[in-house]
C-alpha cells in the first residue's frame, strides 16, 4: 500500500511540475502574419478520415451540424472570447451550424445578430428555418439562358469560377479586355470596382454592429467573398475560413467515398492575404489549439489594422 501511495504521489508531483512548466513557458506571439505560418498540416489521412466520418454524422437538436470535435470546442470558446455583435455564416446547408451558434450565444447571454447566407435555402430543416434568432438570406435565382458581360477587372478567375457553378448549356459569357495592349483606364479617370454583394444589400453590411465573426464555409469564390467583406471589416473583426487543410475529405461519411478537397481553398486564402499582410494576422492561439490537426489549418485570422 505504501509503495502504491508513493508511486501515486510521484505521478501527481510529476504532473503538477509539467503543468507548471507549461504555464510558465513564454507564450509565442498570438497574432502573426500569414506568411510566417507553416501551411501544411500534421493530421494523418487515417485520422482525417475518421474525424470526417464523425463530422458528417454530428447533429444539433436533430439537425445536421457538420462540425467535428475540434470545431465544437474552438468555436464556442472563440465566441465567448470575441462576443461578436454580428455573426455572418456563408453557407447554410441544413441550418444546424446557425442554430448551434444561436443557442451558444443565447447560453452566453450576450446579444448578437446571426445571419446565414446561401444561394439555396431549400435544404434548411424546419427547426433551423423557424429559429427566431437567425436571419437567413438566399441568393436570387435567375432564369436561363444568361448573357454575362464580365468587365470588372478584379479577381476575374474567382468571379468566373463562381459563375461556373450556376451557368448551364446555352448560357453565354463575354470577357472584356483580353487584348494585352488594351488601356486600363484611359478616358475614364478611374478603375472600376467589383460590385459583389453576398448579403444582397450593401447598406446592410454598413449597419451591422461590430465586432463581426465571419464563418466562411461556402467554398465558392472565397477570394471574391473575402475581398467584398474586406471593405466593411474593422480592427477586432474575426474571420474563420473552413476547410483549408488540403486532405480534408469532401464526401466521407455520406456514403460517397473519399474525395479530398485539395488546395483550392488554401490557395484562395493565400491570394487574399498576399497584399494584406499588415491588415489581417493569423490567430496562433486558436489555429494551434489542438496543433496542426484540424480541417481549417490557418483558417482563424483577425483584422488588426484599417
């Protein structure tokens, strides 16, 4: 008995020493430039598959949630720390994520306007749709055939990739100024801006209270969405871009087999960050909360400068 007690005391003492050393260690800078972060993840493919399987089976009050164990812990703690006055969710699916966010915010007892945006809200579960704490906004449906005249000069690839999701056989696309010697703004005096409004009303974005928490999970024109919102974001606002880990499974758990998302989301995030190194910094606290083992490696970042 004495031997067991002595061994137990040593284990407890060793544990307490390890915790004390961990807490007393110098913490790295919390917010760093995106270029200073390692972009690869440490999660093995087997672990990713197992995690993704559970993620696709997770529900909240019976509504598909699509969040894994890492998401649930990190996001609820981020919401408490940030206490956002506005939550903008890009990508609604069944509505489970918006419903979960609304319930977490209500449990924390702070006020926040929660907006969930999608191009098609037909898949919303009734419980989520009827939640009084969430505003759902649906993109317009336009009859075909389309004639699209692209003449914005900003993020042409992102815009065309976005439209490619919705165009049909018979639709027509005209891309202006493909001649390399075409003047950029002669006779105009200024360069055109991309007018892309995911919420459907630019005045709405201008009136939403800050700080914002923007959860990007639409996977469509990530650069275009981030560039648009950049016009309204303020220091203290927070972004979470989902699925930046290239080996993230897009189908496992839904009975469709393994299909990796690849580098598309990560590359679009890198493109957005390229000229905004001083404006947005990665949050190492939440990015590294469980190490480089989540589906959104380097996806947490904060607006730190105008």
